[in-house]
C-alpha cells in the first residue's frame, strides 16, 4: 500500500513538473501577405486632419516582432478629386496632416508597396454622440460582484445604422471590441454594457464608439467570431477585406479600409 501511494505521488509530481515545459508546435507557415491597417477616424470635437495608415507583413506565429513595410506610396482621394498624401514618419507608419473628413463622401485608397498596387473604396459613416455613461455593481458567475459600465446613445430613426465600439484601459492588454446594429432598436435609445473582472475604482476606460458601414460591420463580425473560437481548431482561412490587388486578385492584402466618425469618452471608474 505504501509503495502504491509513493508511486502515485511520484506520478503526480512528474505530471505537474511536465506541465511547466514549453512546447513549441511545428506550425505550417503560410504565404506572407501585406497587412494594411487603414482606419480614417474622425473624432467628434476635432478637425480630423491628422490620420494614420500602417503597413506591415504577416509573420510566423512564434515571431516576437511584426515586419514593417517602408518605402510605400500611400494616398487617399475623395469623390471631389481632392488628394491626401500619407508620408512615412517611421517604419511602416504613414501620416497625413491635411485630411478633410466629409460625412457620406466616398474615398478611395491607393497604395504602392513592394512592387504591388492596392486600392479600396469606402464611404465615411456618421455616428450619434454618447449621451451618458453609468456605473453599477453586478453579480458575476464567479460569485463576486464586478463593475459594469453602460453607455447610452440615441439611434437615428430615418436610417439603418451599424456601430463598432472598443474599450481600452490599463487592465486590458489589447482593446476589446463589440459590434452593434439597430435592427431591433431603430430610432430608440440603445444601451451597451461592458464589464471586466479586473476593472476597479481609479481605472480610466476609454470608450470609442464608431459609426461603420454594413460591409465593415459584417467583416468585423467574422473577425470577432474567429478570434473567440478554439485557438487549436482548424482556422476558417484568411478573412478578406475590401483592399484589392489591382494586378493579381489572389495576392490580396489583409485589412480593411474604413472611414468612421467616432465619439470618444474617457470614463473614470468610481
């Protein structure tokens, strides 16, 4: 009996020790693609002149850095024929300081990078302002109460609207995103809730609420569904955005060119 107990103890100790070993899987490396982060966001209360587009490349899973793409030619044109040039300010970062944002105007993106040409077209979508933010303490599944924030906005009754909200704070490693539409709330006040087990008094939560197009809403819906799935399952394949290679449709870039009006609130948790 003592020998059996000793053997069981040894096996348990070995199993706990082995769990600490780092196992690097031999993952298949896919084709390298350009990644274009092209969000034109016009924040309420600003002139919207300063905009940034970032260009990088995909990298193997275990890489610690993201390859930046330098030397690209980047510009945006609106339907009036106005041209806005984005100049490289650091590796892979391209900035414009004279952009003119006009609600419901069409804009076209042009990028020349590493011998390839890309274009995308999108309309600048408006957003209604955030009316107020409320805070409450609500029960959590773990047994302890958590802080919940709720912000409210009044949806326009004369149009179909789609929204994308992100939350940023010191307790979040990455922003958390949420898609919303007015399918069941058209013309009414909409409330959106956010909670996190690590949120506490003294934290500042930056709420960025955007108006987005239906196509971008559907794109982000696929992105959010894929990112919350089992990481060890077979991936559904690259989710393609609206950025097209003008010479080779199969050599597309990842990302989505979108133009959004946004309302932003920095809420101090009490």
